[in-house]
C-alpha cells in the first residue's frame, strides 16, 4: 500500500537526527499514504504510534532524554509560564500591601495559581530521565494547561466581583489575551499534537463562554468581541495543528520505510552487531527465519483485512516456533511419541530404552531448588597457616586476574586449595550436609590426578574454576542457579582436564592410543576426564554426593558431563554459533534445565580459555606454557617419525603469529558472544577489552620478529612447573 509510492530519491534517513520539524522542510515527497486515521491522526498499527511518539519526544542518543525539539519548546513554555507567574505575583502582592485587596482574596488568588505552577515543574522532574513518563509528557502537560486555562477563566474580574460581592482588582491584565498566549504556548509544548490541541482549545472556549454567560457579560460589546477573537483564533490553531501533525506523521512513515529499505539493502543478515568471523549453518537458517518473520510483519502492517492479518499472524508464530526448534537443535534430539493404542507400560519401556532423554524421571527436590541467594555467607574460611595465602585465596571468583601460580609456588597446591576454599565459603557441609572429610579427600585426589604438564596441570584446573566462579559471581547467573548447580560447576571445572596426558585428541586418535580406542575417537580426552572424575566421586572415602538425594545426583552428573564435554575444542564453532543463536532469540530460560545447563557448559568453555583474557603478564605466562606443551608433543611426533602437528614444531613455530590467530579467530568471537549475553559491565571490561590488549601485544611481537629460533624456543621459560613437579612427587 505504501511501498510503491516512495520512488523519489530521498537520502535523509540513514542517519535520522532529532529534528522532527526539519522533516517538514523536505519538499519532494507528496502523495504519501501513511496508515493514519484521518479523524484522530493515530497510526493504525499501534506499534508505529509508539515509535512516532519516541521519535518526536525522545532524543535518538538517549531514549530517556528530551528530544531537542521538545526541549526547545519546553524551555520557551516554562520561561513564559514562570515569567508571567512572577509578574502577577508582584502585582497581586502590591495590591495587598497597598490595601486594595484583603487576605482572603490574596489567598484565593495566589494559592491555586502557585499550586498549578508547582505541578508544572513536577511534570518536568517526573519526565526527566524516565522514558515511560517522558512518552506521556504531552498528555500530562495538556491536562495541566487545561487546568491553567480553566483557572484563568475563573479569575475573570466580573466573576470574582459577583462571587465576593465586592470591588475586585483584576489579577491578570488583558484577560483574553492571556488565555490566547497560554493556548499558543500550550500548543507548542504539546508539539502540535492534534488531539491535545483540540482538548485544550475546547476547555479554553467552553470555560470562557460559561464564565461570560454566568456573569451576563454579553450585554457588553467588548467581551463579545473578545470571545469571537478567541474562537476564530482557536479554529485556526486547530487547523494548523491538524495539518502539521498529519504531515509529520506521513513523513515519519515514509522515513521508516526508507530506513527499512536502507538496512535491508546494506546487509543480507540484519540486526547482528557482533563482528562475526564465522556463521554456522544453524545461524544461517535462523537468519532466514528472521527475514521471513520480518517480511510477514511488514506485510501485515499494511494489510487492512482482519482475516488475512490473522492468518499471517498464525504463520508468524509457526516461523517463530521453527526458529526455536532450529537453534535448539530439536530435530535430532526430540521425538514426539504418538502411540496408536495407549499402553502405558509399553510407552514407558520405549521411553526408557529408546529415547536418550528419558534416562531418569526428574523430581524437583528441595535441595536442587535452593538458590545461592538463600545461603548466608557467614562462613569461617579455612586457615592455611600463612596469612598471605589466606588473603590471596579471597580473590578466588572475585578478582579476574587472580594468580593461581603464585599460590601454587607458596603452598605446592592449587585445585585442592581452591576447591576447599569455595566449599568453606559457600558452607556446603552446613547447607547441604556434604561430608567434609569426603570433600577434602575428593579435592586432594583431583589435585593428585593431574599430571605435571606445562599447561594442563592442576593449576590450570584451579584457574578455570576461579574464572568460572568469577563469571557466575559477577552476572545474573548467580541469581539463577541453585547451590547444587554451583557444586556441579566447581567439580566440573576442577575435574575438566583430569589426567590430561599433554597431548591433543588428534594425536591420540592418529596414534590409535588406548584412550582413543576406549572412547571410539569421540571427544576422547573430555570423555576420559569426566569418567575419571566420576571414578573419584564413586570411591567410598571421596564420595561427596553420598548424602545427596538420588535424583539430585543424577542432575549433578548430567550437568558435569555436559559441561566437561563442552570443552572439546573440535566442537568450538558449532558451540559458539549455537549459543549465539539461542541467547539472541529465544533467549536463555533459566527455569528450563536444558537452557541452564547449556549456559553453564558454555561458561566453562569460556573459563577454559580464560587465560587468553588475563592481564598481559599472566596471559603470556600461560601462553608460553601452552606452547611448551605443544612443542613437547611435536618432539614426540618427530621421535616417532610422524608428521609434526601445526604449531607443535619448536624449530618452526612463530608463537606470536599463532597467538594472533588464536585470539582473533577463536577467543575474541567467543568472548564477544559471552559478554554480549551476560551484559555485565565488569566482565566485559576485564575480559573482552583485555583480549584486545593481548592481541595488540602479540601483533607487536609478531612484527618484531617473524619466527622463533631454536635457542629462543628452548629458552621459553620452563617456569615454575618443574618445581611444581617435585612438590607433587614428594607427597
Ligand atoms: Zn582446560
């Protein structure tokens, strides 16, 4: 209906500014057919009305601030209002002190007037920085202006004299002129909004008319003339307001269409503000759904037949449903069971044996429901003898750049300390009846299960656990997960690399390692880590879940497995893409177990790469450790006569260049997705921004020297991990 008329070459819209009235100066769009009701001048799709309101009243930069047009009009209006108020106040006080009017007259004239002025200012205070109120400022002002005009009519000299039965001094000089003045100012303050203008004009004329009739003023020619001037003036005002309002709305509608066309022309996939370096097939399919939804919405906005609009709405809901299913990967996971005859026993059998999801029936126990907010934080923290160490541990989950390596240097322990500290902090034994001795033994075993690799060691596990708790503590996650979820997070993080051999999945698979044979080449390491962790939890002296109700242990197990398997980097792109689609739309629904687990698994994945977002010193140390671990694998490959994996050859690897690539293509998009979802300023600041700094560091280093010489490669500090090895072996 409207799209075929916008053929004129207009370029105003791509960066629309605040100047609503500047639109009126544009001359080259006539014949615009906006869906506006010609009687009330309201848009027929209500959403458009709201957009127009926002456009004319709110600033484009800050949606809760006045638009420049509105601000100018308000300044003029309040200036005149206040000036006139002060003037009349001076006059009336002068009358009072010279004895022309009594106290009663003074009070009856000044108090309501002052009250109105206070209300006018209250509107200013109320609408300032409050978007919801600001959107209704026109109506609020209209109401007060109508009251003001009513009051002005009531202070008519003759009326006052009739009421008080005594001679009156007129408070307002040139009575009708004052009404005209405020009417005009009121029209401006309400931004020429047609219905507002009609309302205040009607109030002005009717109140004037009724007051004049009441005091029988029509015998005097002068008042009749005043009244007719007022009526003519009001009619002209309404006519102008109508034209102005109508034209603004038409132009606004045109602008909206232009803008839409502009956005669609600019990008095939609109509305994604992350600088994506990749897009998964799922995301592309979701984008197609988005485009279809958009097209349907646009079509139904211009269709007037109700039944067709109803059908379009149905289609829209179906497309939305389809999109949700696509991004959640529902097509592979879920099966709707439709049995011809209802045999409950048979149905149960099928669900138990042939459907992955029905492994156990989930009951909500009191335990799993309890949120972290319920838990009082009065815990007495363990004392490690060294006061410095105690205060160091306070940074766990609190200070992003907490240095676990320093703690390990001092105590010879890391995963054990972090685990122990956190269960004491959250008082797990008091709150959930977990056995303290079992917890101690469990964390000790976890620590001991790590090998002294340069990177994948107990320190890395403790560091990842710290980073994960940091994410939870500093975002909305803390309000949405239960205490048992937190316990699962701790265990998953601390155990996510248990017994890591310092070799990659690829190596294990290519060399037909026992581990690869056991797990059929599928997420070999991750399956092994989770399995080893649960073996520790199964042992009698370290079974911390002994006291936990059966259903809860199944939930904990499911969450831990999901989290640990998510750290498989071979699924990285699919994982980031899926998280991006779900978190954008339909959004994470924490009350859905599936969503919550998915979100926590992604949190662990980000925490696992957390070292890429730590302060440069810390980041470089961890990176050198990771490189050294790669080089050791390269040495092994060379020894066995295998092809050396990329970035694993210590003689030919440019660490700086590999880091630039790793940060640019892997870490940055992942952390952008993660911080975009969390919307927690502190996390965004400490992680996302730090990655950029680290990237800059490696870019500079890459420029400085193109490759690392063998001598340099060997001299990569073998750091503190050797001393660490000795300490572990001593135990
Ligand atoms: Zn890891």
